[in-house]
């Protein structure tokens, strides 16, 4: 019997307010990651590596950057009958409203998926970092004749208050689903044991609960039935409403998974990639993460001191000291010290003539100027930081914001296209950054 067609639907997310200002001019899936990728590259690559090439991305906020990236990156072979399409929110004769939630977004686009009743729908999030082969999850869904299969991640019980938590039987059936539990007694009652706990790779005494990853498998016929109402969200309404009426199954995923929903999570996730053995491996040739091929030259490094640094192609660094940094495409750093910095780079290079003209006119060129010290910071694309700046979030109240710069979740952010005047001093530098770095 032929395998059913799998239609992958990636949720583009809402306004992304917790990732502001990184989402001020782009949607969450379009936020740059690891120097050269975008968040959307993760779920798309997982789908393609699993052999699924019918992919739809549902968005409604600040979609121009995402459209541009998708169109340049994912040009599938016409003979493979696959697609990577963006479906932005649109008004219709039936509705003039924007998407009201994940379920509502899928409901509005059912007509575009061209699916048959026997097809399967795989629903994913566009702002998570993980590597997963979806075929075992699809196989389990079919073998157990499930109405819905939900990907579940074992999380320490102390970290589940913001997630949907499940009670799961030994044969993987879901008997209870609690959205964002706060009561410690409820959380304790959901701690897993027996075979479920024994099968986890962590053999310590840590107590775990099974949390929903926001990844679901439905049959095409059943998802139409589930959405023939006004329910707005899968996790809050659709899934809880199916409990006790239909067979819901958990597919336990026991590898690295990070939900990048806040500025601090984004910053820490990027910096963790600089570890000698990072929690997520971009160097996997068997299941690569795809992105736009920019045809840029290799990074150029002159008289620099590095310690745990990722440096993307096209970067130009001279006389710089960098400790635990992610340096994005076309980044320019000259005679500066950076520690715990995620620098997203630039969309274009400035010519030598433009750089000379900037110096003569007192303007600031793209990149980090001379004699700067910057720590615990995200530098968004195309930012211009003048000579002699000292930038740190320490000592600045969280939520503080000025033109071009703000502090969120204890991280200082230089906004996209911002210009930071020479000599700007913000926050307290805690050390002489990268002073102990190794060549």
C-alpha cells in the first residue's frame, strides 16, 4: 500500500512581541540564526530531510523579509511535484479578519492545500531549533490508528509552566492535557514514570513531564472535521476538546529542542552554538540545514584573537578580540573587543569609496568601529556603531529603550539599521572583553 501524501504546514507565529525588537520589521520565522540561517530554515530542512516536499508557511505579520528569503532559497525541482509556498493572511468573501490563532490560520487555508481525505497534515512551528526525522512519527500515527499524534518532549517539571503538558499511558495514548499548568500539585501529578521515564536518555533522578512541542499529525479528513467550528487555537481548544472522544497519541522526541520565543532564549541559543560540542549540530552532513546560497567569499580575519566564535562567510574582521560570539554574514569588526555578542551582519557591503567618504564626512560605516567594547548584546542587521563605544546591558533597567537601542531580558539590542554615535557609553562593562582569549 502506498504511503499517504504528507502536507507540511508551518505556523509563522503572531506578532512576536516577546522577540521585539528583532521582530519589529520581520516575522519570527525570518529572524536570522547562527550567523547565516533564518529560523524558518529549521522546520523546512526537517521536512525536506524527512522526504516531505509539500510545505506551506502561514504568516500575517511583516512577511516581506520571509517572502524574499523563501523565494531565493527554496526553488524545488518542478518534476518532483513539491513546493515551499507562503500563504499570507488574506481577506475573503467568508471572512475579513486576521488569523485569530493556529487553528484559525489552518482553517482559512484548507482550500489551498489541495489535499485528499487520505492525506496527512503535519503541523509545525516556525520558531523552534531542533533536528527531527518526521517519518517515525508518521509511521506511529498510522500503526496506532490515531486521530491525532502530538510530538512530546520530556521537560524538567520546573520548566513546564509555559507549555502544554500531557498525561500519557504506557502505550502512548494521551489521557490528559493541561495547558500551561501553574499549580505545583497538578504538575507533580503529571510527572512521568515507568517505561516512559526509563526510555529517556537522561538516567539521573530529574523528574520530567511530557510537554507538547506544538507539532501535530492529522488526517486531512479529520482536520477538516476538527476545524468545522470557530475554535481558534490547537493547544488551547482543539486538542483538549478531542480528549476522551478520539484517540490521541504522543510521539516522544528525546533529543535537543529549543523553543525560541524570547530575546534571551534567542541570544542564549545562538551563543550555545559556539560550545566545543554544541547542543545543536549544524555540521551534520547527513541531515543538513538549508539556507540561501549567497555566493559570498570566505570570511577574512586579520590579526584577531578568537575564543569560541562562529564566523559566517563574507565577514571582515581586523585586530579584533572576540569571546563567545556569533558573527553573521558580511559583518565588519575593526579593532574592537566583543564578548557574548550575536552580530547578524549586513545585507550589502559598503565599497571602499563609501567607507572613505564616510570617514571624511564624519558618517559611520556599517559594522563595529574601532576601540569599541561590547558585551551581552545582539547587534541586528546593518547596524552602524561608531568608534569608541562601550555597550553593555548591566546596570540598565530591563525594558529601557532609546532610539536605536533597547534592553530586553537582560540583553542589550542594537536595532536593525540603527546608528550608534561614536563615544556612546551604555551600561557597565564587567570585564575587558576577550582579554583572556586564546589565539
